[in-house]
C-alpha cells in the first residue's frame, strides 16, 4: 500500500514539473492545478497532490512564486 502512495506522488510530481520548469509563471492556483491533474491523471488525494507539489518545488530549488 505504501508503494502505491509513493507511486501516486511521483506520478503527480512528474506531471507538475513540466508546468513549473523553465521559469514558467504560475498560471493557476494550487487547487486549480490539482483539478487539472485530476482531469488528466484521474483521481488523486489532496494529501498526495500536496506532497507532490512540495517535492516538485524542491526539485526547482524552491522557486518562491510556486508556493
């Protein structure tokens, strides 16, 4: 079960990164990005999305405009 949770977070993070990389401006709110992710990836929990969001920002060296 833990493996599924980790895989879900990684899948969401991998989806988020192209939206965030390259100095792209934040076009939507975090909740709007979550709704977009759900429409493209299928159901995901708010907790998993939140963890993936933080992980993706960390991979961008903490770009503040994404917080």
